[in-house]
């Protein structure tokens, strides 16, 4: 009911704005003066000559002079025709007879037939409002927006966020309804993002959408720079994602990079510089506050005489990040190219925490054989040098007594066993990564006959990196470790990941019987992945001369205390797939998909799976009964069903594998390693399968001022994979990886665009995205394997408090189960309610995992019920201004910082709230709803002001400068860390850590210039 009211309110508000504009135009007409002297009678239309008909021919093109197939043509005498695949038409008509041309997304036109001596050329003009000619990437091809029958979101580069992305998906955070992108690492340049689309779809398998970059499934996001991305499309439902089969269970994100186009040589340069400032930090006592508490008798602590801000000691107060991208493009009708060079230096808010990247990207397109052949080559490589030492250790700094110092009196670093001197660690250790990520792909298209095209696509991706870590011989780790004291520590790790893909396809397009359009594609897909790595570490170094570059200089290899390991594994995926798109009169649309796929990861009895999908669309606004409707300009109904799978599990999961069992003395007197099975085989292991229904509505109202889409979905994932207890015998090991459970999600998504004002000098538009999802674990047992719950979300900190999340069969995901707070005794001891509603001491609480007897109950849910975003876009002459708000609502967060550091029994530094909000506590650490807080928040996420110079120069095509502020303000009642950085994806959301990366506010200055 709440979401209905919320969405209704949004629609009503925007409709009201639209009506105001509509009404203003209407009532501004002068209706007070009437000419009553004479009654005006409209003259009848001139008669049209239809007696001497000829065959009139011609072509219809769009605003780019490209032919438009499927355009409806009607003559005054009632004859009709449709343009063919080349945009050409023929229709019988008299010389003065008017011909009408209509096509969805364009303004209808009329023209006299003429004498037929020369072909007519009709140029269509796009209608205002809904742009139905946007090209949407749907996997192995594209569709016009008007042809889409599944739930697809399209975000063009003009709508990307402008605060300087650390990850390509940062560009669309909050832009797509139903897509959650959470940066739990904050502004840490070496952190990734949590991605989830329409809820959780798996327990142990992949829960993130498949990333496809320029047709390469499983694309590496490290290869992308924000200035090289043209658009991002999201396949939300199964009816669209089924074309990718077993990797599409959690949806598909398709990223298209910019390509070369025919034309004169162009140079485009873009750049920005950014600075991070502290926005929010936990309110721990300062040295002066601690001394005041000691003096008042509120706290017993030792004053060591110093005044330290250990948190600030880790902060890089001079951080400046920068990005530079230079692109070159151009070419002829037969050959076009685009190349870009990128340098990015991202400095973290933390010391010794940064990332430098150098990248190059090349696109080359070549036509031949009378334009029947098109060859495309894409090459990209990125070099990354990352400093991974800093970025952590915040909890250690918060909890240290602020009257201590980082140094002893003699100038050496001060160490203690209760915490780590993180400041010293940054000066005495190194942890760095050297990485190269590369991708090469080639696609060749050949038109066999008009409408029939054969293609072959091949790609190779390679990701390799070397991690090196060293800890000095006089460092804290070296002095305090129990293996070899005073000997330092060195580690080296190498990883190589390679992916090989080949995909031949055959595509056929035709228009027949005037009103029918058909497109079909069939193909084969082969993908091979191989992963390998090596790692080694050692201790007992005499000095720090070699760092990690001479591991054998340590002396613990012979003692058996050094580490050594390596691995290699691979998998193969093969698929046959096809898709058919059919349309009738550009009004009725049908899409059917089938994919049959086999994976080496699954059991011998279930290597192959089938993934069908079907969807249909009906453009209601094109019907005759809607022609005179002035309020509804565009209305399209969509419905679809699709089956997808999940192959995101470990390699060899279905096979028995051998593991080492220790070194033993053999009869010949030699010590040798032993081996034995470490996994039960499961020949019946199969795909998780998700079946999804989606119904959607696309609309344009009030002269297309208000447009948007509404989607309702229901998805069920069957045959969930997890480890279950197995009987011995017949099995060798005590657990088996198998298919058992079911998980479901249902929800609503709404996307709106409102063009509030559009004139020559000033425009204002509003974009809104909202969604709600309900996720449940429907079943987790069957006749063979029994389990009715999942316990997740380790609380950590003091008190060994266990896990916070319990998900039972039939229950909602993300539920916090814990004790229900009932107050304190007079001496400050905890009281809780038992299941009978009685106040009891903690010792009397039944904490059984059985939900039928436990005194634990549902005390919150860490999954936001509502996600909302709102963007206001303004332009005035050469100025542009955008303000973007984003929020999460109706959910709870567990404040673990308060659990550990809001209790006076701790010997560490404490939160100031210990002495007011938590002052009554005089007892041990406890997990209960006492520490659950409302996580709802609204964030002013991004504000951008730009100016485009109108230079009259033959050398400069465009020149824009802009300034952006990010994370400017957060409206929330939550008292912990930034609620936006608390994980809201996966199975254990809503647990706020005790030392996350600090929340920062950033300011950015950028420019783009084209020559």
C-alpha cells in the first residue's frame, strides 16, 4: 500500500506540473472577444483527382537520411502501402491526391502524389517527447526502442554521472530502477562495487549481473574509462536475458564503447581533477574529552600525557586525483577509426592508498566487396599500479587511547599487543600490485544476399597481476609474530586469467506482405576460461634490502614455516542459440529466444540446459480508437516470460578432487605427502534455473512531456546450490554440493521523465527512478537433504556475539533475528522479552536456532524496501545545471560500532554517546534490537554546473567546463557511519562495520574540448 501511494503521489505531482503547462497554453488564448457580426463557415476541402491514377514511387528517410522500413502510407482514395527494407514504396494515386506517411516516433506528413515522373523523397521529422528511435542493445544485436518487448533500461553517455567514476558502473548508480550499485569501500580507489538487480537470486552461486563489453560476455570492468563508454543497457528480466543462458540469472549489463565514424579527423580531450574531504567519522572521544571524563570520575583510564588524533594520522590531506583522456577519430565511408589514450591517477583519502592507470583503446572499421563486408577490430590494454597498503586500520586508530603517542620518548615507534600502530605500519610496510589487463576482439560481417548476413566474432581477454608485500624487520608484525621474531616478512603472488571466445552467427531480416517485419538470428558460442596462480612467502630476513624480490633470502623455508602454493583450473561453455523478432504494422511485436547450453562445471548427467523465453508488445496508441486521444500520446503494453541459469560456481564442483593430507613416514623411510578425496562427486549437479514473468507499460503523456515505464515482475529461482550433510557411507566426505532450495523475488519498478519546460533559451527536465523488491527463501530442504535456515552476517567485535541474520524457509531475506530489548535493571543489567512477552535476564533467554522455541525474534531487515532517485536537469543558454538525489528507505542497520565502543566495560577509547545514549549500560556486550537503527536516508549525491563556450572557431568544435560536488549532504537519523556505504546486497545486508573507509565529500573540476 505504501509503495502504491508513493508512486501515485509521484505521478500525480508530475502530471500536475504537466497540466499546468498544458493549461497555461490553453488559457492564454484570448477568448474574451468574439466576432458576432458574421458566422464563419469553413470551406469544404478541395476535391482530389483520383480518376487518373499512376504508380507513385519513392523513398522515406529519417533525419539522418537513412532509409526507414515499415512506414505506413495511405492515399486519399483508401489505398495503402508500407516501405520495404530499403525504405522504398510504390502506391497507385492520382496527381493531386494527398499521400499520408506515418511512423511511430515521427511526426505524420502529407504530400501530393504528383505526376509520378520522378520518385518522391519523404524526410521524416522525429516527434517531440519519447524518442522511440533510440537504439537499445539487447545481446547479439540491437533493437529500436519501439520494438523492445522485454524489460530493458538504456542509459546514454549524456545521462552519466559526472563526479569521476572509479568503476564504470559508478556512472549509472541510481539511474536504473531495480539496479542496486553499492560502494561499501567508499571512495577507496582500489575498491569495487556491489551489484544486484531485482534482488538476490542465489545462495552460493554468482549474485551479480553478467557484464558484456562490446559483445564479450564476462568483460573486465578494469578495461573501461568513462570517456570511452557510449551507452549502458540493462537486460532486467528473463525474457530478454535468456539469450545469455546460464550466466544471466542475475540479469545482464551490456556496455558499448565509442566507435569510429566516417568524417574528418577529430580530436577530443577531456580531463578532471578531484579533491576528497572528510564528510563523516565516528564520534570517539578526543584526548581533552577523555581527560574530562577521567577528571569527573565517569571513567577510569590512564592519561599518558600526549594529545593524538590517530585517525588524522592515516588521512592523506593532500589527495588530488586526476584523469586525462585524448581520443582521435575519423575516416572515410570505407574505413573509420577511433583511438584513445588515458591516464588516471586516483589518490585515496587514506595515505598509501592510490591507483595509477595507463590505457589505450583502438577501434578500426573496414568495409569491402561493395560494402557487403564489414570488419571491426577492437584492441584495449590497461596498466595499473596500485598501492594497497593503506585504506584500512581505522578501527585500530579509533579505539586507541588518544593520550598515547605513535612514538616512544626515544623517537622509535610505540607498539602494544592490544592494537596495531597503523601509522607506523604505513612507514614500515609495502603492499603493491602491478597489473595488465588486455582485450582483443574481431567481428566480420558479410551480406550473403540482401537481408541475410553471416558474422563471426572472436575475442581474447587476458588479466595478469603481481602482488608484492613486505614488512620490515623492525616493524610491529616482525617483532610480535610467533613464527620468527625480528626477521621481517615477504610475500609474492602472481595471477593469470585468460578467456577465449568464438561466436559465429547468421542473421536474416525481411519485410513481406507490406505489414510484416521479421528478424531472426541463430548462432553458436564457444568460451574457454583458464585461471592459474602462484604464491610464496618467507620470514627470517637479515635486513630490508630486497623487499619481496628475493624470497630465498629468508631462513624459514628449510624450517617448514614459509608458505608456497600454486593452482590452475579451467572450464568450457558451449551454446547454441536463436532469437526471432516479428512485428506487424509496427504495432504488434513478438520476440522468442531459445538457448541450449552446456558447461563443464556441472555433473555428467546434467551438463546441458535449455533456456527459452517469449515476450510480446502491443503499441496501443497506434490503434484507431486512440488516434484522437490528446492526453495519451504513446502507450505500449509488454509482457514476457523467460528462463535463465546460473553457472557462477567453482570449477570442478561436480567432480571428486584430491587434496593433501599431510606428510607421513613411508615404509622405505622417506617422508612423503599423502593425498585423498576432499570433495564428494555429484554427477547430478545441475544449473540453478530462474523462471521470471514480467509485465510492463511504456507511456508518453501530455504531448509526451511526461514519459516513462512501469514494470511488475515475479521471479523464482529453483534448484539452489549449497553444501548439505551427506551420509557416510556411501559418500566419502561429510558434505555434498547439490541442488535443493528455491528463492523468489517480486517487485515493482517505475521510471519517469518529465520535460517541465522546453524553449529556445531554457529547459528543465526531471528524471525519477523508483523500485521495491520482496525477496524470500521459499524452501531449503527436500526429501533427501534437510535444512530450514541460513545463519549469516558475523557481528564481530567484542563479546563473540555470533551472527545477526537468520533466514528460515518461507521467510524474508535480510531479516535480523535477535533479542528484544526490555530495559535495564536498577544496576544496569540487560533485560529482554522472551517469546511469552515476559521481561527476563539474558541468562533466561532461549537462543535455540529452532524458530518454534527460540526467544529470538525478527528485529529488523537490512534490505531497503524502497529505492528512489530524482534528477533535475536545467539548461539556460550555454549553462547547464544538474542536481541528483538518491535514497534508500524503510530498512534497518545494525550499529556494531556502538556495540563494541558504546559500553563502558571496554578498556579502549569510547564513543561520546557512551555517556548519554548508552549511559545506562553496566553489563557485558550484547546483540539485540537496542542497537538496531533506522537506515533510511536521502542523499544530495551530485550537483554539477557546466558552461559550454560558443566559440566561433574553425579549429574548436566544442568546449565545456564544469564543476561537480559529490556526497554533499545526507539526511538521515542513523548515528553510525554513512548508511549509503553499508552493504544492502547479498544475503547478509545491513551490518555496519566498525572501521569502514571514511565517508568523503568530493569536489571536481573538469573540461571537455573537441578540435
